[in-house]
C-alpha cells in the first residue's frame, strides 16, 4: 500500500500536472494520438467491412488478412517506422502503428455482425420493396450494431492502452510519465503514469458503453415513446427481427 499511497501523492501534487512535461500535457497528447488513430482506423475498416458484409463476398479473405496483422508486434512496427524518414514526422509513426493495430477488431466485428443478420429478415425486407441501400441502412446496419460497437470499444481501449509505447521512441503521451519514472527510479511516478493510462482506458470504455445504449437503433425502435403515428411503420422491420 506504500507504493499506491506514494502514487496518489504524486497524482495530487499540482506541480506534477503543470508545464510541458506535466501530467496534463501528457494526457492531452495521449488523447490526441489515440483519437486520431481511432478515427483513421474506423475510416479504413468500417466502410470496407460493412460493404463486404452487405455483399457477402470477399469478407472472409479481408478478415483473415487483417487478423494476420495481429501477429505483428506494435512496438516492432513503430521501431521500423523510426528507421525511415517518417521518424521526423511527429506522431505519424505512432498513429500508423496504432491504426494497423486497431483495424482487425473493427473489421472483424463489423463484417461478422453484418453476416450474422438473419437472411430471412433481409429477404422479407426486400419483399416489402426495399432497395439495397434501404435494406443496408434500415435492416442490416441496426442489427449489426451491437457487434460493430463491440469492435469499436475493443479497438478504442486497445489503442489507449498501447499508445503508451510512443514514449519508447521519444514521443509524447502518458508513457513519458512512466519512462521518466523508470529513468529516475521513481516508482511512485511509474505507478501514477500506469494508473492514469488505465483510468483513461476505463473512461473511454464507459463513454462508449453509454453511447452504445443511447443510440442503439433497436432500442429506439422498440421504445413506446417512438411508436405513435408513422413511427411504428418506419421501424416495422427492426421490430420484427427481435422475434428471431
């Protein structure tokens, strides 16, 4: 408990949060790198996965290729980039490495979610006269939403936790607090940096869980408050899928 108490003392000391190398600046660096990496990974993986899942073609190959990337250590990728001209491009090497790390869970979950939609429901929607884009938007996407969000949460937490390795190649983020503690044999600082990274990962997980519940299309479709007038007709297909 002595180390934890010392870490708490470090965290509650105002001087440790100010300045360029302070905890607040390192936290903002960590959030920036993690956020950019997650947005780019989503922009790459989700359109591909959703489209292939809708078509039902080529998705298995894409998933297998992306999963093969999980065998490549992120630190090795980051170290490799630091041997190229990209080493002077700020956070670019770190962002690229984190994007490569985040694509597999996003791609896999989104594709599997689309392919696990009940085909009978899809055919029923088409029989009602829905076009391909309408089936995708109003049937497949809402039903694939839970797995899609699971992949998003997994990727986000992994990015936040892994972004600490940026400090190993001299870049910013919460990892700099940890490495600085190692360099000065300050165990309390090492633990404090680890706690900040863990707390940020948990916060991100909690926010995404809340977002998941707030914007869940199936939950909105089954809400009594959204049922009156034409809303029931608009959500007819999602409601019928809950019985399958």
